[in-house]
C-alpha cells in the first residue's frame, strides 16, 4: 500500500511538472504596431534626435505576458505598407488573441504617382479608386481611398481573431491663435469613421495629443520638435506613448490591462 501511495505521489508530481511546462510554453499574445515615421523613426540619438511613440511604448507592458512588436516604418502610408508586403508578413503570423494598433495618415496626403515615393491615397472613406502608373514599382496600380486601406487592416485583423485598434494621426506642431491645428475634418475624422463602421477600437491621438500640447504651451512643446513640425524627439515620443498607453487602459480592448504595467 505504501509503495502504491509513493507511485501515486510520484506520478502526481510528474503530471504537475508537465502541466506547468505546457503552460509556460503557451505562446504569448503579440501587440503589433503598424504606422509611419511618427510611430517609428530612428532611435532618438541621431542628428535630428527623432523618435516615434511606438519605439518607447514597450515599458508600459509586462513583456513576460505579451510580446510587443513595432513594425512601423518611416515614409509609409496606409497604401504602401500593404503594397510593399509588410502587412502580408504580419498576417502570416497574426493569431487569435493578438492586437494590431495602427496609425496612418501623414503620408497618405502625398501624390498618388510622383517619382519620389508614389504613396498617396484618395481622400475619404468611400470606395473610390483610380488606376495609375506607379513609377517606383514600375507597374500599373489601382489606388484606393485611405478608408479602403484602413478598412482592409481592420477586417483582416478580425478575420484572424485578433483585435484591431485604430489611432488617428498625431498632430503636427502647427499653431494658430494659441491652438494646435487638428485634422478633425480629414484624416483624423476618417480614421474615426472607419473604426465606428467596422466595430474597431479607436484612440483619437490627434485630439488627445493636441489638447496636451495646448496645456503645456507653445514654448515647451516646441522643444519636442528639433528638426521639423512633424517628428518628435525622445521626450515627445514618450509623451505620446504615455497617452496611447493611458487610452489602452481606459478602453481596455481584449482586457489588455492585464498585460500592462
């Protein structure tokens, strides 16, 4: 009897160890970040000291529970992030329980077919499209609206069982009568409309960051922009990341608060 009891105890310990191992090997969810240079741009130590908010948001997360991957890249629009195959690579690994936070708009206002970058999108959220010759890709391309591309991100994220979070673009440092100029009648509005239409979470960075800048005042905010009126330095990136993290905790998509510090 004593021997049988010892065997049972031994087997219980082995089973418990195996269970713990399986749990520890369970794949962590991934927090994917996609966007342009205002989300990822250098390391903050270069000549212009520029950095995007996605680069400094990781400390707000418990990385023992969730993996944070910043796939944003400078110069891209909602269109070119797709046409360059960057979104396809994310889709290949995107799984149920993951998150995709997206912020595009700054570069979408560019020309559709210029010889420099050919990255623009049609303004709005409709189904308009036009065929043009892309001199960068050296081929004909059907270009859609900003909303069409954003809708594609949201829908394909949902198809994978992941959670889409749409952000409006952070504001530039453009002041008028003591106020930051918003994009509330264009790119920020369209981001919000897509989120509402597609049932995605939404963070109005354009408004939230602008309001914070106005609280700080023009003199202090100007310190965040050493090279131009679009790209922040490290301190500006930290402020924007703090706002994003605070909003994530507030709206709590997919109970993301359980993965945050």
